C-alpha cells in the first residue's frame, strides 16, 4: 500500500540522501501525499531517515494540490534552496516552480 517517485539524490561526505514523493504518506506517517527523506550508506540500500517527513503539500501555511519533483540548489557544498513544481488546484489552472530558501 505505498509508492514513491521523483527522487532527488545527493551525497554528503560518504552518505547518500534522497527526497521522494510519498504518495500515501506511508513513510512520513502523515497518511497523505508528502515528501520523505531517505538515507543510504552505499546508494543501493535505502531506509527512511530518523525524521522522514521532509515537507507536506503546503506553502505559506496553505495547502496546494501538488508540491512535487523536489530539487536542491547547493551553494558552497550545502543545500540552500528547495525547488519544487507546484499546482494550486486540481485543474492545474495555476502552475509554477517555487523556490524556498533553506535555513
């Protein structure tokens, strides 16, 4: 009863990370579509992070229909901006890419 897609994979030192769309909220334990953080020591065997909920489908506290295809922009080797495709409603009348500055 679960599926994931749209992985964004990166390596930090000798450890790998992946952001994935968690359709059913199975790994994030939200019960609804969200984005999960996975980890791997070798890039082949993956497991959910100790804190698997990366983010939910919300912008500025408001739910959106889609917030997906996560990508990270790196500055000086550190993630600094999260970039996602966003659709405000289910008819896809308002579709755009959003850039979220990371703390």
